[in-house]
């Protein structure tokens, strides 16, 4: 009588695992970008001034923070450009007020931000696990 056991069916390849980690870190970088944009709004409204979210995202994303090419500075710069480009609403009921949060959410999902983050893939620190 012979029993055949197959245990390799549930394994995830190292390449798939690395891709999953990379996608997760890219998503966290996008969430950092949203925080960066929202923090610019908070300079006008004190509600978010003490928020630590950006620091948390810096810690969990593991992108290289040293050197001339720094993803966080690049994201902050793009967030600032986005913040400056937010136009007042043209709908009379809104009396010229600006859709800051809507604009920041759209920025965090933008192709421009996605392209910027992908350009820093090589800057990820090796995962110690």
C-alpha cells in the first residue's frame, strides 16, 4: 500500500510574496500622501495639527529616508502642488469654498501619485523578516 502526500499546493512563491509586500507598501505610501495633503489643510484649521499619521506611515513603509532621492519629500512636494491647485467651487450654494478633502482623496488615488511612488520601488529597505 502506498500513500502519496502532496504538500506543495498551498505555498506562495517568494516572488508573489514580495509583490504582495510591495503593493502593501505602495498603498501605505498613498495613504501617507493623503495625510500629507490633509496636513496642509490643517494649517488653516487646527483640528489635525497634532496628528501623527504621517510619522506612522514613514515608519511602516520602509522607504529609504537618506540621500538626495527621498520619497517622502517628493510626496510632500506633490501634495503641496495639489493643495495649491485646489479651485473654489463654482456652485453658487458653496459660496466659493474649496473642496479640500475631496481634492486630497482624489490626489491619493491619482495616476500621477501612483507613478511617483512606483518610481521609488528600488528605494525600499530590505524586509528584515
